């Protein structure tokens, strides 16, 4: 049947041949809208589709039978009887068959008449062209569109239909005419109308038949087989792949066959996977091993597990409410530098987490609400920030690899979590660090939170979660939280431990308790003592902090155990006493300390 440019006054024009490869249409008059016969309804139901009426059911049946989506519409709904396949105008509106108004943009392909769009190409038809019981003349449309364009149009419209799921896989243009003729055949078979002779077939972008060289030795090399060329030819011809000497012509409906590897797959599929023999891999073998960061991560995990912590996994997304529950408001730098999603699943998943506290506290809340009395959890994951406005520059946001852990109940204590952080530093081979009060974290209790620094770089924060935060999560327990930066642990950790001999000479121990103002930090006391003792001080451990009315208002007593030792001799009592007296003098002068007797 020769293609015509017009039938019943209907004309077709394609203004976007890069997105619409072919458009075929046929017209049916004297249409009789009715219920489909039982056999047709039964087959549609078996394929998971609902029967609607004979005309709609024909288009669905052809789509299932031939894989080519179709659309039918009332010819009288087409203004000027002109079908124009074009890009939508900016902010153009179409009401789709589901009754929803959808705003379009210039990247969306539409089927339009002289005045308005009547369908989103490859996705869904418009309500203004819907077939009704009074319809007498209809148009069957069978078109082929660019798969990527259909997928993006469906995504922008928030629709995923039977048609779009097929179009986005790139359908063969040669199948369009076959499909529309099959629909007309079914119309005649069901007595649903009177087909008009002729077909409109606008085909600006011809489908080229793919040709591939047959390389039998390469096919056998890929498969590890010894199939003869004659057997390969026999298999390929049975699949409608034409063989002419060493040239293969792929049928139009096999869009998936592109190269020799695809030919090898087709040959093996028919030849039989069960006939493949077992062979060793012919390649250079390498020994896989974990890098420094991965190995450290494993060691830290083991330390946490050994201390009764259980690993948890959470989403990288949270909401504005989650941040506010952790005292992270709009004036907070973490909030200002949040990475916000343009297409979130919902409000609860609209922000990439800038801190680990919210997700840990969510897990704590879940456990507390289920009457779990003692809970210790940890998570290894990333947080995301855009403090340098990388996204505005077209770059990726900053990602920080964190190890966060928290506990409440029996065994949860500031010094216990501090010791655990120090254990992590020890296995990271970080020996030199300082501990200071942390005052800038709004999620943590002011005065009961500390940070660990290497130089001036913060590598860990630990302490008690702010009481207001625990109250927001409905937890009537003190929660202790710590977070370390795994990248910084790896950076500052020494690769190799240095060997040191077992001391030959005994150590000399002394205890000291000093009374200082409440606002004096423990680290200040330790720095003064260490500075005076220099290389003679082997260890300095705090064992008591005491407060009472007898000490005075805003006073506290801090007690230490000091261990002195040198490598070449035994220190005398006079030497150690001299160091102790000098250290106390420094404390008295610099921190206004008093010796507690």
C-alpha cells in the first residue's frame, strides 16, 4: 500500500525529525464503540492490562503483540485536521488522559494540532482527544520516537506508562507501519468500523540496517569454543540474520545486536551454554590488599565491637526538622552549607546530612522507644557540606568520612567515651595531640564536650549530647556521642610504629592534686606540667576531679598520677622532687593554682 500525504483531509508534518523518526497513521470511519470480545479481554487480562473498549483494546493488544505502542484519537478533536510533531512551547499546558494539567517546556516532544498539543509524544495522550461513545471517525497513530527524549519527557511529567517504558529502549522504525496495519486488521475482524484506504507514512529518518563482519575465530576466542563457521552461519540464519560471505545483516527488529560480542552471544544462546567447558582464567593474577585507610577502618570497627558497640546503617538524607531537633538552625554554618536536593523523594529526604548527630539520635530514639535500656551504636559514613560553594562552580560538594558512635544507659560516661576515642587514636598511631573544650557544637552540651586536635586541626569531638536535643528525641537519659574524621586519622597516623626497648631502670611515681578555678581546663594544667618535666615525664594520668564547698565557690581539685623515667639511669628522689616543686611553681604563677594537702 503506497503512502499518502492526506486521508480524509488529515495531514501530518514532523518538525523535529531528530526526535521523531517515523509517523504512520490510518483512518477508520463509521466507528462503533463497544465492549471487546471475550477472547481479547481475556488475553489483555493475562498480560496485566484492563479492557476498556474495542478501539483502546486494539491499540493495547497491538502493543503487546508487536512491541510497538500506538495511540488512537477522535479526528474531530484535531484542529484544522493537522498533526504536527514538534517541540512544546515554553510553559505550554496539556491536560493528559489522567486529568492532570502538566506544564511543558521546549525539551518535551508533543503531538499537536494547528492550535494545541494533543499528546506528550511516547508518554500519554491528551484528554482533549479522548475517544468517546459518540466518536465516529478515529485516527490510529503508530510512531517511533527517540528513546532518550521519551524517558526525559516521562520523568519531567512524572509519568511512566506502558508506552514510555517501551519507547525509552529505542524501538525499530521499520515496525511502525506493520503495527498500524495490524490495528486496521483487528478493526475489520471485530467489526469496529470501516477502514479508509491508504496510509499516511512520514519517514524522515530512515532506519539503517546494521552490518557486522563475521569473524568466526574471534567468536570462538570470546566463547572458548571450537564451533565451525558453517554451524555459526546455520545458527545466525535461523535467527533471521542474513549472511553474505563474511558480512552479516542484522534484522531491523534486533536493535540489541551491535558488534561481534553480540553475535557471539547469539551463537552461544542457540549452541547451548551446557556445552561450554571449564577453563582457567588466562590473565595476570594480582594480590588484592586493603590500603591504609581501609585497614584502619577495619581496626576501628573491631575496637568498637569489642567495647560492646553495634554497627548501624542509615540514609544519607534527612530533613530540615531533623537538623532543628539537633539545634542546627538557619544561623548555623552547618545549616548554611547544607547540600539540598533538587528532586528529593520527599521533605524528609531533602537534605544531604551535614552531621552525624541527627541520624545517630534517630537510632537512639528508636531503641529508647522500644525499651532498650543499654544501647551502644556506631556508624561509618559520609557527611556532605558545600562551604566553598563548589556546587555553584559546577563541582561536587565536600565529603567527610566519619566514624560516629554513641551510647546511653549502663556504662555510658564522659570518661569512658573519651578513653574509647583515645584507643582509636592509639591504633591510628597518633601519639601527639591536645584535648580542648569544644564550645562551637550546638548539638553538644556546653562544658561537657571536648575536641582533640593535631596542631590546630580538629580530628575528633566527644562528650554529652545537649539535654535539649535528647529531650527533642524523647530520651530521658544522658547520651554520650563521639565523632572522628577517618581521613584525618589516616593523614596524621604514622605508617610504622617505632620500636623502643623495655626500660632498664625503674620509674618514679608521684601524685599531685591542685585546686584551680572552675574555668581552668584540664589540658592547661597538663601542658604546664609537661612543659616543666620535659623528657623525664613518661606518663600523666588524671584520676580524680573533686568539688566541694570547702574548696570554695567555682573551685575544683584535679588530681594526677605522674610517672618519671629516663633511659640512662634511675632518677633520684631529689631530682623528681625538684621537678615537682618547679612544676607547681609554674602552676601557681600561670594558673593561680593551690596545692591541695
